[in-house]
C-alpha cells in the first residue's frame, strides 16, 4: 500500500484489549499509516444488512465497491434533505 497510490483492501480484524488485530496479512511498512472503516460483521449488523440489500439490487457489487459507497454517504452533506 506504499507509494501513495490510494490502494484499498477489505480485511477482517479482531478487537482484543483495545486493539484491532488483522486476521490476514496487510501490506503496510512499519510506521506507515492507513485509514480504517469499522463495520461490525455480526449477522444482525446494519452494515451486513445494507450489504445484503445492495447485493439484491446490484448482484455484482463487491465489498470494495460497497465501502466506496459507504464512504461517499458518510462524506455527503445531507442537511438539505
């Protein structure tokens, strides 16, 4: 993920004693920073439900595409609604 290319990857993590621990290898160099979007993966989580609904409307939707949509929603100014 180095080089400032803006690459992203969805990985699973486990929360233990105040720390998010990756459950798979990540491509970060020591001291490198990254942004994290936390989505609970329990069967009743809103994120999982949203993903299921989105997949029904767009069957080919990937997790990365969903994360981009969520990021756009979070950054959207919706005060005019």
